[in-house]
C-alpha cells in the first residue's frame, strides 16, 4: 500500500511539473518580453508607486521611445528633465506632458543636449541638479541606428555611431553617477537593444555600439557593489514603432534613408515604454522587450548560440533582401499588430 501511494505521489508530482512546464511554454510563445520581466509586470512593484515624485532625466526624449517614456512618466507624477538636440520638439513634448498630467510648468525641465558634445555634459548635469536638487533616475535613451552593409559603409559612419551611442552615453553617465554615489542611491537605465545581445546584417556599427554598452554597464555594475541602492538597468528592445528608422546612419554621413517602410508590424511604442518602466520600478538588471522571433533569438543566443547563428543567417538573408527591395528590413517575419 505504501509503495502504491508513493508511486501515485511521484506521478502526481511529475504531472504537476509537466503542467507547469507547459504553462511556461505557452506563456513564452505569447510573450513580448523575457519571463522575468513579465513576472515583474504581474507580481512585482508598480511604476505608479515607485516612480511618483522621482526626478527622471530622459535623453532622446524628442521622439520614439524617449518621447513615450516622457508621457508615461508625466502621467505617473514623476518630475522630468527631457533632453535631445531639437529644443522645439522638446517643447512640443513638454506641452503634451502638461496636458495629460497634473504636473506644473516647473516640474518639467527642457534641456537641449548633444551627446556628441561631451564637454557640455557636466554643465547639463549641473543644470538638472540646480533645477531639481537631485537626479533619481537617468534614462540613457539617445542614439541612432544603422541601415547599411559594411562593405558599402564609410568608416566615418562607424566613428560617428560609437561617438554618439557609446561614448556620449558613458560620458553623461559619469557625471550623473558621481551625484548618485554622493547620495548612495539612484538608477542608471540604458536603452540598449536586442542587437546588443545578437548580431544582424545592416547594423554592424549599431550592434558594435550596443555590445559595447552591454559590456560597459555589466562591468560598471560590478564596480558599484559598495552602493547596493545604485541600480544599473539595461533595456533591450527589439523592433519598435518609432522614428528610429527615419534617422538611421547609412553608407555615408550625408545620406539619409529614402524609404523607412511600414512600421505597423512592430511592437507599439507605448508597450515598450510600459515594460521599460516596469523594469525600472523592479530593478531588473537586463530586460528583453520584443516579440518573436527576436525574443526567441535572444534566448537561443544565451543558451544555444550555434542554433542562434544558424537562425540569424536565415533571417539575415531575408533582412538584406527586404532592405534592397525598399521595404522595412524586419517586415517579413515580425508579428502583425492588430
């Protein structure tokens, strides 16, 4: 009898484990973020509670993910410093933030910033500190992507990508981090990319800059173990509906992309921004925010890189064909949004 009960218990446990695995698989197939992030979204801390009243400085806030972050943060009641090169666009973003929130004029600081002008970063940081007295969260969102093949691209383009995406980001981080170390708390959030995890054609320089950011901030985190309340958070979005394609680097610095293609198949910007804020609220060290197949490739790249190389070779060939045909590079295998 005892043996029978033991066998029944083992079968029940095995069945339960199999069911749990099946549930996780179904969740993963429908996921638009890594499972740790989606767990935090459902069960973790809420941005509405964690970010209200915090001073958040967002770079690249004049369009795309940065603009949407500004709107969502304003609704949450965060105090905002928004930066980009185009001050007129920042004023437009500020105006909408005021319309959709209870913030006052003085709660949003518009601060023009060129990430490639590293000599201005200390003064910019001091301007935010003078206005608000502190910086709780820095969101490094400024940067540009790339659409060109390496064999066709001037090395000047690679220099410009690294100068903007990598050196500009770590330069600003250095000044803000000094302030956070003095306070012994704060959050440095960097919008990297799934391209910082994998490799893909048409984006060799962009991938290099994002890999550099991943390596830098993973290393920086290990230097800050004496400051447990300073968080280093990396956000890795996949294809997102934004103006990033309209502003990409191409074969040379003087050339712009002629046709950005249909972007409707990509993740909505508001969803990406919401998951970013969930990551910030919960201190998620690295968040993958993407639909499949890029989300699947992230997992493969992490756990089965040989398979990932095989899959990216197949996807990459189609990506180049799409680009040469004048449609969005990711159009043929991204999930259509309804």
